[in-house]
C-alpha cells in the first residue's frame, strides 16, 4: 500500500503537539537514502515494540548492511557469520559515525508521532529532556504534523527537517549534524501488527567476545 499524497505547508500556524502523542505504531517503511557520499540507496525499516531493524541495499549487490536497534543494544551484522555490538545508541553510519536517535524516538518520528516522556513547553513546541540529551520538536498545521527537530548532545547538535508529509507521516527527512547530512525520501509505509528482532541477532559476536 503506497501512502497517499497529502502535502504540508511549512508556513502553517502552530498546532498542539498533544495530537501527536499517540500510542507507538509498528510499521514497515521503505526509503530512498542519500548518505555518506552515497546516493540512491534503499533503506528498509521494520519498527516494533522491541526495536527497529534497518537494512540498506543498493545496486546489483542487494543488501549492503543490516542493523538492529534495540532498547539496550545496537547490533550490526557482519557478513553472515557474526555481529558487532555498538556502544552508542542509534543508527550506525559510514566512517564510524552514529545518528544518535534511540529506537523509541526514531520509531515515533518516522511514523509522524512524538515519543513518550516529553511535554509541550510553548505553542507548537515540544521537548523531551533526558540525561545528556535534549530533543526539541516544532509542530505545525491542521492536522498537526511535526516539521522540525533539534537534538542537543554534549558532542554536538543534530537538526532534522520533515516535509512533504503523507497525512502525518513525513515524506522527506533531512538530517544534518556532526560529520554530514542524511536525506530520506519515503517510498512506502505500511502499518504492521508486530515486529520481532531478526534471526541474525543470535549469531556469535565477531572476535568471539563482547
């Protein structure tokens, strides 16, 4: 099922973030991904209560990489024989960089929702404060859609702009921060009943130990 075509006007007045504080949604989404000096990759996202699976693919070689972002761990498949555990929570990028959005936050924003635990601090402005990080989101329009977010971390600031919404779901995401920019363009979005960790997370750790 391809999402419908509904646009978003960035100049719309502030709207209440409370309308986006909805129960978490399990879904499958397909994006075109430009990142890390690579273009026209495909990013497949499976998002559920336990975390997210993210797979990148491009060209005749098919799947290039797979990552599981769970509640307390980030695992990356290395070939088909072992997995690597990342110490930073978030989405591993090329060159050892990590997009520091934890699974519940990334899952909510991709679905056009706000993660649990935050609060409205001004008209159209919502914040989530956690130790060592602060997420600020701007909500506009009718119906309400989140259109911009800032993630403040000790090591730097990430800026996210959402546009070309399909209903409340962002159609284009531009993410910029330390080391570069990521662009996601939505191709398909499907709600799902449940998502579980991929079978490859049971592979042994690369090198034999964590």
